């Protein structure tokens, strides 16, 4: 797993006091402040931990009755929750999805400019020779 989600998991584990699993409050803003990253960076970290089965969202963020926002509530999947639910341990069943095999295509040859090539580089290059008798000086009369 990448370092960001690992650090977020450590932060969630740090907020666990032994009896509050399923009631661990951690908002994106507080997580970003604790990890010293942007708020936009923390969302994919939470998503990755959820997809891999390390954490579970128990209560989604919402506005409370007085209009004040309430933070997300998380549960660690390795431990039983405070309401008696057993640990899911979904992270033990997670496996990385493999990309399907693709057809291997050989690389294409690069096209080269023949005008600037010498005979050593390109033996098929044609050189043009000019004889002195064919040239006429300018302004010469016949």
C-alpha cells in the first residue's frame, strides 16, 4: 500500500482508545491537518483503505440539526465494534486485480532522413557528382 493511506490508517488507529471502534470520528479536514496534506488528497486515501477492507464507514458526514456539519464515523475492520459486531477482516480477502494480458507488438522502425546520411551510415545512399566541364561561369559569353 502507498505511504499516504498507511499514514491515514495509523492516524485512525491512534484515535482508537480500546472501546470506541465504530465511533472513531475523523473528518477529511482533520485528517488533512494531521497528515499535513491537502484536503483533496485525503479523499482517495480514505477510499483506498475502504476498498482494501481496512476501514468501514459507519456514519456518513452530514449536517446536524442546528446546521453544523458532523464528521464521518469510522470502524477498524480488524476489531469488533462497540455494538457487538464481529470484526469483518475484509483486508484478508483483498487481492490486487490483474490487468488482462495484451498482445505484444514489436516496436516500429524509425524512418531516417536519407539526404544527410553518409555512405557509412546508409550504403544505399546515392551521391551526385558534378564535373567541372558541365559548369559555366556566370557572365561568360559563348
